[in-house]
C-alpha cells in the first residue's frame, strides 16, 4: 500500500481505479477486510477520538472522500491527487459483485430504506445476490443477534449505513468474528440507492 498521512491519519494514495483493484484483492482473500471512506470531518474527529484513529489505522483501504483532504495534501505535498468518494466506490464494489455474482448485505438506514436500496441495486446489477437487509434503528441489545444472523448468511460484502463514525466502529468491533470478506461504512449512499 502507498499511504499518505493527512493530519496523522493514514489515507491510501491513488484513483478510484486503484481503490477498485484493492477491493478485488481484498474480496479474494481470507478474513474480513474493512474499508473506510473518511471526509475532512472524520479526519478532524480522529484528532481527538483515538478509537476512531485506531479503526482507520487498521483498515485495509482508506479512501479520501473529501475535497478538503486533497487540498490539505496539496499544501503539504503528501501525494493525494484526487478525491475518491464512498458513493463511487460503492458503485464499483456493486459492479464487481455483479460480475462475480457475489452477495451483499445492507445494514442501516430507516426502516425499509435498505430494502428499497436492494430493489434498485438489483435493477441495475441483476446478478448480485441480496443476502439480507436490516434497518439501522434497532435496540442496542439486539446488536449481537444481528451480527449472528449476518454470520449465518455469510455475505461477501457488508455495507453499513448507521452514520459515521458509528458504522466504522461497529465493523471494527466485530471484524475478527464477522464472516464477510469486505465490510464498508457507506452512510448516506444507501439512502441514495433507495431513491
Ligand atoms: N442511521 C441509522 N441509524 C441511526 C442513525 C442513522 O441507520 O441510529 C442512518 C441514517 O438513516 C442514514 C445513515 O445512517 O441512512 C447516515 O446517517 P447520517 O446522515 O447521520 O450520517 P452521515 O452521512 O453524516 O455519516
């Protein structure tokens, strides 16, 4: 990996194509890989939130989802050349899953948002398998049950949409036991897919 440090936070250098190639690599290796898509706000939060910094430090791919990160990089000559958005990367992941007939699980958003997103994803990517959906307004004590049900299904990709940084911390908390290949916090992207 070729990493730039922006205000102490590691970010992978490269384009959307580079990030997509990394995704393919991660989807074809063992264990659960975590993808994070920090914007400027998250990099600022990570200055004080040491747990969040650890999540990003240990992630397997970190894309610069904020033009502020590119400006900061240019001023300090850190080598980030272009913004790579979570929305665009999610589309690339979906495209690859469609080609390879892989399965996805959508976790988050208001009741029925994940279902509507799944329907629209299937219209565009008919070979994707929708492994399951779960809304993001569950009781805290049900969290482990949700993780267990994801593990029973073993989707290739888990998208979380619980708001940042909660969606990233949730993946981090369970990534050693999650039976998924790739987990990514995608926030509002699920709402966009829901239409
Ligand atoms: N969300 C959720 N559960 C919550 C809070 C938020 O599922 O308890 C969902 C929300 O419905 C939206 C997504 O998380 O789909 C992103 O939320 P928000 O706009 O707060 O986060 P951001 O985009 O700023 O990361």
